[in-house]
């Protein structure tokens, strides 16, 4: 079985990944650093001023009709994002793609004729193959809908906890009705489904492909509406 740590139920497969908790503390025998000198007080009559905190820039919503072109050595396919169905997942996908977060990652998990899964940032490094499927998760809450998992549906992979989606995604090669209400749908393949089919036929050991199928993702804004 895959060590992806993701649970695609029933006909696809099931897996679960643990969460690593990193604790911080001073090592035994570590010397405390010298105390910092006290900051000077303002001169008499002067008032201390506090620099305003920098405002965080919110990510803009994804416009309906936004598409993502996924390029691989086997060809390209195009995903139309569905911000009206899962706005936060669509936003995260666009942000990650624009930052180059998907470039050089692989489709690390393949169910022959069933689905392809990729987007784990750890897959950029072949030396981390044992950890493939565990990265880029635990970032988003579920945005389930009643949209069916038909062929070409793009869903968010997750851990066993429903609110643990992130950068990883999967494409349904065939209808997967058992996933309804279990995984967030945030896109659909609108062209190049034959390339998805070809990727899904990559030789595997269990669900691990024997060759790297790397991707590069480019975001394409909606086509302008004719007046």
C-alpha cells in the first residue's frame, strides 16, 4: 500500500499518515546567551513611537474560468478551477502554482485506470522517496459539495482528518461515486484527458510509479468576455 498518508476510500485505496510534533527546548548543558543591554529611554519631553505592524496582504479570490495547464513529459492537460465550489482550495492551488510550488513535483501515486495523485513538495527530491505523499498537507479545511466525482474531477488529497487538505491533488480517471462527500472538489479537466489516461497507465509497484512523471503548472486567467 502507499505511504502517502492519504485516504481515498473504497475502490481507490486507504492510507494514513501520522503527524510529527516538534518540541522546542534548551539542550542540557547549553549556556544561556548574555543578557541584551537595556534599550535607551527617550530624551525628556520626547515620546516613544511604535512602528505600525505591516498589514498582511490577503490573497485575492480566484476568478471563475481560471485554468491551470499541467505540463508533463507525456503531454499536457488543462484543469478549470472551481472557486464557486471550493474557494479556499482554488486559491491555495493558484498561490502554490504561481510560486512554482508544483514545478518539478511528480505524480507519486497512481491507481491504474483509477486516479493519479501528485503535488507533494517532497517529491521534488528523489532522495525523499520514502516520504512521498506526506508533504504539503494539513493546510485547509474541507469544502465538501454535492458535485459528483465523475471522470476528470480534480479533488484535494488529505489525511484521515477531513480538515487536512493542502497542495496535493488527484484526478479521477473514472467515475468515483464513493468519494462523494469525502473529498473536496476544486477543479475539472477540460482538455487533455487522454494525457491523464496515459499517466494512469505508468507501470507501478502497488501504487508507486516506477518512473518519475514530473509536472510544471501554469495558471491561465479567464478568457475576456466578448462585449
